């Protein structure tokens, strides 16, 4: 499983991604919110035991934090997508401009189970939004556009207008929920320490909250207690590691490599590569007053058991 990181310091506002080969399940850590569009191919977004399928013409939203995705080329053609990255400050600035300059009044009454408790949502793009992304893709072929910050801001303003002025839907609801900078800071702190050896009490101090206040705020953002959420994240990560390893094994067998050689090479490539990106153990989620465990940990043991059992 490959790991990628996007931060505002490293990435421009608009990015086109092209993948000529299927690279398996990838762990993607976002430090900014993103809205994307599938130009060609198929994209899977994993959430526990569920998997959402996106194809050409679908638009999607990704919140800050870790996402597990898989991109498939189509009919010998590479997978292609365009992503717009933004922060709450970007969103506030653009919405204020649209309100003052054009009198855009924004309302959001949308609420559904499909988007309320999820860090990603998907839906087919409506006509004006589809045309916008196709047009943006044409602009991205121009080298000057890719280095023009003003042009990027204009396109980002256009995207936010198309979504904010549209009828209530999941994408619009998620976009407008990102205006709160305090929410972003809280969630970013949680995600930054998802695979670190830290107790809930220590994490609450990093967010400048008491333990009780932190737990209440955590439930408001993630709809479950901290320890349950962290365990769920660890289990999902371990499960996807197993799936990715199984894919490597299956691909080796299709290449008619002798089984004992294919098995050894896949184990080295599938597990050792991930070991560079994953901690030796999963984050310890401790109760009030307890100290983090320094040895063991479910994720670390799971990976050790995985190698041993294989």
C-alpha cells in the first residue's frame, strides 16, 4: 500500500493526476479539503467494509485526514482526475467575495446519513459542473496556467460558486461545513496523531481542552468515542494491508512465477514497503490518567502475526 501526503506548502490549488498503471490501494493523507472529478477510469474509496465506486463524470469530496483509495486505468488509457484543494481561509475569502460582489446568499438545509458521518461523499456531476471540470482540464494543458496563482483563484471561485449556488446536496453540505477554521484545527490535530503513541489525555492537551471537553468535541466531529474511533481506524488500515498483499500475490501468480519465489517477493514488497510508511505499532488510546503503552499495540502485533502466519 502506497502512502501519499498533500499539504498546502507542497501542492498548488489545482492538480491533475494521471496514473497509467494500477498501483493498488493507496493511503492518502490530506492536510487540506479537496473536491475532485473523474475524467477517465474507475476510482474506489474505501470506508471500513464498504467501498464506493466512482467512474467518469463523478464528483467527490475528501475531508482532511486519511483516505484509502484505488485507481484503475480504463481500456489501456490512464486513469485521470482533477482535484481542487482548499482551506477554511480560502473558502471564507471566496464566499465573502461572492456575497459582497454578487449578493450571493447561501443556505444549506441538507442533512442525510450519506454525508453526515463520513469524511468523503460522491455523486454524479450536474451539467454545469461537468462542463466546468472539462474546461479546467483544457486549461491545465497550458503551462502558463499551471503557474498562474490568479488564474487558479478565479477557477476556485467559479467552482465554489457552482456548488454553493446549486440546490442542496451532499457535496454542497460538505463544502459549506468547512468554513469553520476551529473545526479544521481540531480534526487536523486528531489526524496528525492517528498513528502515534499518545494517550487521549495527552491529545486533549494538544487541542487546549480538558479531557471531558475533548471527548464531547470528539463525539461531535466523529460521532463516536475516541477509543472506538481509533480502534476502527487501526482495524481498517490492517484489513486494507491484507487486501493489498493478496492482490500482490494474485498478480505474481498470473505472471507464472514459481509459487515459492512469488510468495517471498510479494511478502517483501507488500509488507516491507508499508513498514516504511506505518508505525511499528498503532496509536495507543488510553483512558484518563493512564500512560501510553511502549510495547505491543494491536496494529504492530497484527502485522507481526501477519508475517508469522504467512
